[in-house]
């Protein structure tokens, strides 16, 4: 039986570039606790919003809350995939992704919010279980994605910090 371990904050040597912004926003002593708390916060924030609120854009060309949620789902999937590849010692350099193109192609505004929340719930459960499965050796593995070297541990905190970044935007600009 595997013992539960705390996934601690990464050292500065485990990430760089634009990833630093996300890691630094992830203020958690334990990744699993942070991902769980963030999930509870996000779902609590969006449940009960009207369709009008979910489709609101605070400026021309900005995403709706539905699009923002699906963007967070897409990014979490990609960062988790990268973490899996690197944990398994795959040294293939992974490309970046065009978040704008992904968001446009997602057609999030046409989706029911309950479907988006169900997808987010399933993904977050899978992400937590994936990171819980990594031992210290796997968490310390590094790879290159979007031209930047990053550890598996740091990718977990990128997921959390990316979400915290968008939580702030929702609170500050969407009147929620």
C-alpha cells in the first residue's frame, strides 16, 4: 500500500520563464490540498450564476466565464499530460499550444454549465489521482515543453497557479 505524501512547493530550479508567474501564484504547502481547495472555490463560484453572467464579457475580444472555464480545463489536461510524459522519463520536447485557438474551437458558450462542471470535476479528480501516484523520483523528473525546462512537481503547481490567476480575473472583472 502506497503511503500518502505531501507534494511540496517546487524550488526555483524546477521552472522558469512564463511558468514562474503561475507557480508563484500557487500559494499552497501541499499540491493536493491546493488543487482540492481551488476546485471547491471555482465550482462554488460558478454554480448558481445565470446564463447571462456565464456569457458576460468584460471587454470586446475577452472570454466569457464559460470560455474561461473550458480554457482552464484544456490547460489542466495539457499540463497533466506533460507531467505524465516527464514522470515516465519521456525526453521528447513537447510543443506549446495556442490558447486562443483552443478556446475559439471549444464552442464553450454553446455548452450547458452543468456539462462544463461535470468535465471539470472528472478532470480534477484524474489530475489529483495522477499526482498522488507520483513518487519523489517521478516528481523530480524534468522535461521541456514550450521551450522551457520544467519538473513534474512544478507542472502540478502550474496547474494550480494558472487556475488561481483566472480566479482573480473572474473576481475582479466579471462582477461575480
